[in-house]
């Protein structure tokens, strides 16, 4: 990679770095823990439980769907973590659903690229990636639940006009 290409990549990634930096600050306040814990593949979310009788989600796993010991790739996971922290209101269940949707998005990205080694970039995400994610969501959760999961996915990747 040339120096110019490297500088261009750094310039493009600055907003994402800023997003993650802001999220890490909120993360430390929300979880009352060290900023370095943001990087963990598993978050203990028991401190976030405010209502009794809610479902018993105690941990969020930033791993591939169905594989608790295989982490999502760095930049992808960092942006998802940032989104979950910055959009957190009061529901661990919503965080878990959004994370599940993002795991399916990653699965769709890998499948569309036929398992080839890929360098992920948010700028490279396209409408077809979202369509394939929706199809997988329908397959895993059924049509009505897929609608909810798909809506959870849209704010994280932005809407294209």
C-alpha cells in the first residue's frame, strides 16, 4: 500500500475512530469499569438490569453466530459495540437483539463473498448485503421477527438516499 493510499485510509477511518472513542467513554460510565474492557469479546451486562422480571441476559458475546469463542472482526465489532453503547436506553434485550442481527449481517457478508478472506470496511457495505441479511433473518427467525431484526439493523449502517 502506498503512503498516499495509507493516508487516505487513515483519513476515512477517523470518524469511526472518533465514534469508538466516544463510545468507550460512555461505556466506562455505563458499566462502571475500565475503558479497556470495551475490547473484551464478552461483556457482562448484569449491572444494566434495572427491571425485575426481564429476560435473563447476563452477557453479550461479540462472536460469530453460534460460536462463542470465535470473535467478530475488530473494526466491525468495535462499531457494533459503539452503536450498542451509544444507543443504550434501558433494555439489555434490545442490545442482545441488535447484536444478534449484526452477527447475521456478518454471516451474510462472508457468504456473499463466498468465504474469501476480506478486509471489511463500512464504506463497502451495500444494499445487497442488507438484502442477504434480511433473507438469513427470515430463515432463522421467521418473517415477522425478521422484520423487527431488519429494522434494528438499519440505524447502525445508515440509510442511503
